[in-house]
């Protein structure tokens, strides 16, 4: 079977199990089992990551590196399961399971009326963050990949819930939409750790050269918008 067919089958498998599981605790149990299996079957990727961790953290042993990899696969799979878990829900369904920290900074920034650049690194579950913000009524525009390398079903799964609650934009669009969005007092959900093109500033992060995009600085400089860092972490039972 082609890789595209396997990808579609995998996403359909998750969709079915989330529907059958029903509750967050059951969804998480299935997600954890799948993550253990996925990690065990991804030997080539694990070897690459292990070598990377060994170079960055030379004082840590293999047991520590393996625990980091296990955590990575748990987060990776849980984030995929969250796409389907949140798909049929509204904010009232999940409100009691959400805890906010620093929400007053978000509200104060929006109240200023100059727009908000929400810098969200690839840490935790960044997609659920903009979905939950949209559910709660915040006007969020998101820059995201088109996932054009994925088959249609998998692509629709990746983008569908964002289209439901947010405005989606793509890297090949004219960036003027960002200025218009901020001028309208809306929120731009920006993955600050994503590749931002050939321009930017090189820094060393954990001993690795990283090209930091200059777009956030330019947007702030030209619009006077508010800038806030944010992240979303899933806790037990989704």
C-alpha cells in the first residue's frame, strides 16, 4: 500500500476509535497505546532523534533520552487524537476541563484595539490552543501549512477543525493579510518556531543553529500591536 493510503487509513483509524471511546479518559488510554506502538515501529526516526539528543545533552544517558522520546510520541499522538476529540464539541462541553493562566493579559491586549500577535511555539498542543480560543469567541486568524503532501482525507482532518473555529491562512499568501488582521483588532496565531523563509536572525538554541524569522518584529514595529507568548498543554483525560 502506498504511503498516502496508509496515512488516510491511519487517520480513519483514529476517527473511529475516538468516536467509540467517547470520554476523554478512554481517548487518552487509546492514544497512549498507539503512541507506544508508533514509537516502537519508528526505529529509524528514533535513532535520528536519539543522536540529536545525545549531541545536545551529552551528560544524559540513554535511559533519559528514551524517556524523552516516549514523551514525544505521547504528545504527538495525543495531539492527533485531539483533532477528532474536539471535532464535535463546543466550548460548553469542555469548559470544566480547561484551566487558563494569564488570560487577563490576552483580554487586556485585545481591549487596546491594535490587534494581537500571539506567538505560539511548537510546544504542547498548539492547534488545540487556537481552536479553543475560537470556541470561546476570540477572533483568531491562523497561519498554517496546507499539508499538500498529505492525501485529501488526512489534509481535511488537519485543517477541518481550524476552518470551523478560525480563519486559516497559508505561507504562500500575500502577507498583507497580517496587517489587515491586526488593524481590525483581531488575533494572529503565529507559530514562532516555524520556518519563516530565508530572512531572519541566526541564533544557537541548545547548540543548534536556528534561523529565527523576523516577521513578528516587523509586524510589531509597523502596527504597534500587542505581542504575547502562549502555549497549550494537555493534562490527564484530554
